[in-house]
């Protein structure tokens, strides 16, 4: 399992220079992309549509601009310039090639890759005959129930408990990670404004058959009002577990 986790890191990591995603971002194109990258990009396209464009992996240049600002490298970010390098509609992908439509564009899959990897590891373990396992990559994928009986008990960081059986669960918290030491500038960026999201919600938790889908929808839900979250969850075939 550790070998498979490392292999998937070599696809999705922004911190391994040789990963498929890092090479795509550095070069603006990637020939013969790995299947897992293509599958995840297809899921991104689906979640982008389900959330009215609020889930947008092309915000990476914005993220980098804010990170430089809050680390003291720049006096202030230029969201306008960084936003010119965003736009999911500019991304093209097929089994032969992935291309980013403008020089300087880059993708982040941090809002969906943890869930995707949980799904992949769960699938691998099922194929090996395991029937009562909890996969935790930061997002959860339960195979069966707890070995001692009942559902897998999940305690949410924002409070409350939930039972999980043959189901996945993903949570997003706008201020779970922040750019600033004061904890005011959350890491989830609004592609419409280029700004860190206002802390409307403390935590959004979503459950469903796919950890990747739940991961992506919960990420975008941090930018929505209550009615928007309800619509996105319903369209996705997911279930809202926690909202606070």
C-alpha cells in the first residue's frame, strides 16, 4: 500500500519536481499523461460543472501569489494578473496530451486528490479481498463496517459523530490552513474574485460513494451559501453530513 501511495504522489504532488502534475505546470503541457491524472481531471471537470465553476483547479497561480505575499516576498498580491492565468475552460486533456491554454498557468489538485487517492487505495484493498477497512488519506473511504460490529465511527473536527459503512466522507474547512499567522486568510480561494474565501463556514462535511467527488464538492461548498450547498450536494448525489 505504501508503494501505491508513493506512486500516486508521483502523479499528483506539487512538491515533487518529477511528478506528472509538477511537469505539467512547469512545461504547460504533458504528453502521454498517466491514467490517474486523466481520471482526476475528468472528475475535476464534473465538479466544476456541478458547482457552477467554483471548483477550479487553475487557481494555483493565485495561491502562489498569496503565499508569496504572506511570506513577505511581495508587498501585495496582484490578483488581477494572477486571475488572467486562470480559467478551467483553457485546460484541454486527452489520453495523448494535457495542455494548459496560456503560459504561466498551473493546476492544483489539492481540493480533490486526497479523496481520489482514498478511492484508489480502497479499490486496491477490495480487490485483494479485504472487507472491513477504513482508508484515511485526510479524506475517508470505508470498506464495510467496523470489524467489531457496527459502522466505522467518525468524529468530526467541528464536533459531532457520524457512522460510515461502504461510504466515503470528505471535509473542508476554509481556515483549516491559513496564509497568515492570525488565521484570517483561509487557503480556499474564490476563482471569481481571486481572494481567500470569507469564513462563512467553519467546516463542511459531505458523504457519498466517491471520496474524490465528496472532496471536490466540499471544497467548493466553502464558497457557497446554504442554498447553493444544498443544490450542489443534490446534483452530485451526495449527502451533507455537517455544516457549521
